[in-house]
């Protein structure tokens, strides 16, 4: 198995929208419409699936969600699939996916983050198809800060393309935009300043390896299972090591600390040349901050740990391609992540 990159999207291509986890409530449909129009403005045709209901915590029964996702990922007429957002229990799709069929099909881009991590990382690890850990459909109307591309830029890039992202050094301190009252919002509120932070030591960081990772609260449930076998992936695809990234969605520092310890004990970080940690607004505790939780769990790895990267739930969003070759540089003068679709 070698990493396979879906072909770059061209104007006129079709993009499928489905909710493998949570759907869209009626009161937020206006935002969905805005996001669809944003994608269409790029010249694409948008196909919205049946599994979109937002009345409960999932958009449809697991079998229906899996069937629709499989249908879109194996339809040669659909070039990319993106959910409106994440959710809570997309893990129930995993045993229902036909991995052999996905391996045999022409690869299709799958994009998302949060609960979609449950699907993105395993699909790359087990089928060899690159996936994009990036902003979801409902975030797409936002104007991207200088230095960062959107997921639409990534999926339109050709194989072999190399792109470097640098932090804008601005982020959202807290809260979320209310799509009910302002479904057209397209400007990020970036009201705090700050760059990347090395947690494990002082000094410069320069590390390389194929990228893999996702949301801690989701991936921790797969650690030690065949669905998250990073060691076999590294052996076959990146014997020189990996760049592993993680981010906390909302759990407090105690929960994140426990989850990261468990992931480390299960071998998830064994091939890591460095660990990138997303900036989070998740709470600390009286005796443990989120940074301290990461260092407590991952410090024993003895590799550089760079935190406050824009790859999590705090806007803006830095897309990461699972399976791509990555090179991270972090010094007092610059921070950057270069990805090569190779």
C-alpha cells in the first residue's frame, strides 16, 4: 500500500455533502445554504445527501449513514465529500465501511475535523487514501487569514504540490458565531494574539514525517485497535517516522491527560518524530492546565512537542493532509509547516 492522492478538483466537479455523524437542525439550514453557495461559487456542483437530519445527535441510523458515505466515496462522479460539521458518535460507522471496496475505488477526497477524525485517520491508515483534516462545510464561508489555505485550496492541488502554512498569530479567544441570527457571517473574530509554543524544552524544532492525527476525544477510543495502527502505517509508508498531531475539542485537562496517556501506552505516538498539538479553548483545572496535561502524558516520548497550532476547534483553521509528507520548523524567528502531496 502506498499513499494515494485523489485527483485535484476542477470547475464543474461534484462535491458530496453528507453527515456521517450529526446533521443540521432546521434553524441552521440557512447557514448550510450559505456554505453550499460558497462552494458553488468556486465552480463546483454540490450534491446534498439524504443523511442530513439534525433533530437528534446523528443524522440517520448508522447503516444509512455508512451507505451514503460509501456511495459518495465510491461514485466516480463525486470528487470530494465534506460534512456540515462533526458530532459525537461517528465511530459507529467504522465496522460498516467496506474497506476493500474503498481500496479498489478511485480515491475521493474526504474532508472534515472533530468527530470526523474517527473516519479520516482510519481511512488513510487502512486504505492509503489521503484525507484532509480541515474546516468543515459550515466554516467554509469564512475568509481565510493570510498564510493559511482553505480545504477548497487543498483539494484542488495536484499531486506533488508543496505548500507552506504559517500561523497568523491571531485566534479567537472564546465563543462562537451564532448562525441562527447571522447565517451569512464570513469574517473570523480573531481577537487574541499568540503563536506556537514548544512545551517539552527550549530551542528550535525541525522535524519531518508523514502526517497523521486528529481529535483526542475521538481517536482515544480507537487507540490499540486495528483502526488506528500507526506503527504499521509508519513501517510501510514512512519508516523515517511520522509527524503526529492531536487537538482537544472540549474535555477538561484531566480527561485529555488520561486520554493521551492511554494513546501513548497503546503505541499511537511510537513513530512520532514530533507531536503537533492544536490550540484549544477546553478548560484546565485548578491543578492542571491543558499544556501541562499534554506534557505530563507525552513528555516521556522524548520528541519535540509544539502546541497552539491552528489545527483544532479554535479558529482559524490550518488544514492538514493525513498521509502527506510534512516538515515542521519552529524557532524564535519563524514557525511553519510544509506539506507535500507525495
